[in-house]
């Protein structure tokens, strides 16, 4: 579990690509202070497991599903990435609930200064935008941010100078792809209400999955005098 508060910006040292997977070596300092094999570190918002480390970097395997869902496949040596260690129990919860499980990507369509802030507009697919809520939370490359606006094609966030300078956003430009993790609460609520609706429709004798469920029970027959 993560909070979306970036601890440091690391650098990709090497990328060993397989057919559908990769092994990353990531240069870092702060996140290596107490690292152990098997620890979780979010790299641009993606929860990766540490498979090896030295005093200056760590390695992590990236599987096929992660390559498909995220922008990790486009990383190359020298690229900067946002890093955050898994949250300690009892630590400060500075951002929001971030699992490190990416829902998809978005493309930066505009970067515009607004006095001390910088606006980022991002185009995303409908399956991403359905969970984006104005004034809600979203993780962009692992950074916990507040949604400023959302339409049926894009959404926007406004970044303060500290966040921009302390993360990889300072290197981003229009056209770049970023990883998106939607607020998990919305996804769970949708799943729960979908299941409840299906159960209710079945109880009402409506069709579910192409089958009509009967509401006739022994108790109902007895109440009707049978």
C-alpha cells in the first residue's frame, strides 16, 4: 500500500527486455536505506518487488500484464522515475490510498503555467475517465493529485511548484504518456452496487445472465394459503 507521496526521483540504469517482460535496474538513494529482497517499491506508480539491490540501485522484474497496462515498456536508461516505498503501519497518510496497480495510461495534451501553479491536461480512455471525479483523487505516475476538472474526453490537474520539482513531472512534455491509477474506492463501490443490483433483479424474478430466476418459495406459498 502506498500514499502517492513521492520520496525521491530515481534514474533507470538499465532495461533488459524479454519478449513480453523486462528487468529494470533503478538508481536510487533514499528508498535503499532499509531495503530488503521482496520489498515493494512503487516505480512511476507501479508496485514492483525488489529482486536485488546494491548501495546505488535496485532491480525489479516487470511481467507481461504490467508491460501492457503501463508506460514501463517505453522506459530507457537515463529516464527519471518517481519512487515510493510501501507505507509503514502507523505512518502519516499524506496522499490517498494507492495500491500500485495501474488501471491504464493517459497522454499529456497541454501544460500551461498559472502564476505559481502548472496545469496539466490529460486525455484518457472512457474506462479511465469513468472513475475520475472532480475534486477526487488520482495517482499520476504514482503522484497523489486532486482532479481539478473532468470531461468525457480528458481531465486536468493543477500542480504546485514543490510537487513538480520533486517528481518526474518536471521532465514531462506534451505527448508523453503517464500511468494512471484510479481511486480504488470508486471501483469497489461500483462492483458492490453491481452485485447488489444483480441480486435484486434475481429476487424480483428478472433475467440475469440470460436466465429467469423464480421467486416462488415455500414461505410465499404458505402466506398465500396453499
